[in-house]
């Protein structure tokens, strides 16, 4: 695959994932956040099932319980937290807080794998926490505070899922990425389905063309196709380039929310956004430097 075509696909992925919050925000005008989570995971599961069957890569994982936990964290909880946060929270800031995931992944890696932090990682962690404080503004009585706390919980859930995924690979699980995506999406759907028995739907679904198109975008493009594209790019683009998604998606989302939804960040929020984006950039630079060091050692 040519570098130009790969970069084009990478750009398409960024656009899809960054616009997901905008489309979800619109969809939530017509559907309860739990119902939206259920339909999104269901549509994504069906899409990935068809892809796995078409590619003849549908096998049963050995570590099924770990895959169940992965699906619960990365799809059930993440989708629910994401949608609940968007009911009242600004789309751009919710995405940014969800994408605090790399910082929590570093934090969990230190706890579970005893990893030592580099200087850049330590600085990025301090910057990110400072940015979160500026966005949350616990000293104020903002009505959006709960939404942003829920968004952070989404980032924590995503980070915990990354740790579970590492445990799966370290146990010698030899399973194709598409197959793993299908199973964790299936368990994610089942997790949301169970949740539905314990929550009360806030309002009846208002089925209309806008909602149908939004569900197509969220379920097929942002969930099924985007995960398939993500795994495809992982095999064809440098990991350092793919890692840019954690930096570019929230940046795009902030400007898209500003343009489409009129979400103009306030003074403290701008400071927080700047600090978190700077921290994400430092993490990206740290990963690039690590890849270069590893390559140098291999060449030697």
C-alpha cells in the first residue's frame, strides 16, 4: 500500500472519529443515551461479524473471560460514559477528556507492570492533571461538571481496557485483530444489554431520518468500519503516525464543535485544553523517540 493512500485512509479515520461526538450530540436529541449505546454496539457487532466471516477469521479466543472484561470496559462502559457525558457536556471537551486515556494507561502500567516513567511522561502527566483541573473547575458551580467527570471515567475505562488487552497478548493469545474486535464488541453489546434492565429510559425514541442517518454514521462508520480501518492501518503505517490519533481527534473535535455547535471554550477551559494537548504531544514525542531508540538498538 502506497504511503499517500495510507495517509489518506488515516485522515479519513481522524475525520470519522472526531465527528462522532458531533453526530452523537445530535442523535441524543431523539434517543436515550443507554439506547444509543445499545444500538451502536449492536450495529458495530453485526458489521464486524460480517467482516470476520468474509475474511474467514472468526475463531473463539482462548482467554474468553479476559476478552469479556475487555469488551465490558472498552465498549459497554466506554460507550455509556461517552453518551451520558454528551447529554449535557460540550462535544469538544468531552472528546478531549475521553482521550485522557493515554495518561491513565501510563498510570495503570506503572501499577500493574511496574513500568518506569520517562521524564517526558512525568511532565505530560502533571500537565494533563493540571489541564483537567482547569476544565473541571471544582471551585465553580458549573452544571457541566458531572458530565465531564463521567467523560474522565470513560477515559479511565478505556485505559483499563488497554491493560486487559496487554494481559491477553502476554498470555500468548494468537488471535487476529478483526476477530478480537468482533468478540469484544459482542461482549460490549451484551454488557449494555444487561445494563438496560437496571436503568429507566428517560424518554421514548423519536425515530426519524436524522436519527437513522446518525445511527448509520455512529454504528457502521465510527464503530464497525473505523475499527476495521484502525487495525488495517496498524499493519501498514508506522505506530508513531497512528499514535497521532490521540492528539488529532480531540483537536479536530474541539474545532468542529466550535463551528457546528457554537461551543466556544471559556478562558479556564482554553488553558486546560492547551495543557492537555501539550501533554498529549509530549506522549507522542516520547513514543517516537522510543521507537527510534529501539530501531537503533536493532540495527546495532
